[in-house]
């Protein structure tokens, strides 16, 4: 049951990001690598205003589904927003910071979820 809820969170996050035109949305299953979370979702935005809109949409959509965000970091700067939903962590970057931090490289041993509908 818990696994289904986590996967639902991932699908909702993905949809919330896609609805607000996030680019290069990447989902990485890190459940075998870390106790921090089961999934990382990484997305890019064109500017600070869009990073904030993406964050707000994720928070609203997941909130309506009964998921509470444990913590949000970086919303005031808008360059890298981290949203912690316990088992799912959402990273929203501007393009420059996404290239600089390169989280996909750091978590390259995780399994990339290519088709979100497979969850």
C-alpha cells in the first residue's frame, strides 16, 4: 500500500511540473541507494518566476491529494527549490544551476524512470 502512495506522489509531482511547462523533467528511483528518499524528481525552469510557479503547483496539487510537504528550501532565491515529501524529493532548478549541480550525475547509479505511466 505504501509503495502505491509513493508512486502516486511521483505521478502527481510529474503532472504538476508538466502542467506549468517545466522542461527536462527527470525521475530517478534511488530507493536501492539511499534512505533519504525513494525518488528524486528534477525539473528545469526558464526563470525565477517559473520556478516559483512550479513549486506552488506541486504544493497545491499534492496538498489536494492529502500529501503535506515536510520542508521547502530555496523558494526565496528561486534558483534551486527543494521540496521534501519524505519519500519523494522534488528539485526545481533554473537552467544554469541545474548544469552546475548536475544531480543526475551524482545519482547516476539510480534507476531512471523513462515512462512515468509505468509507475
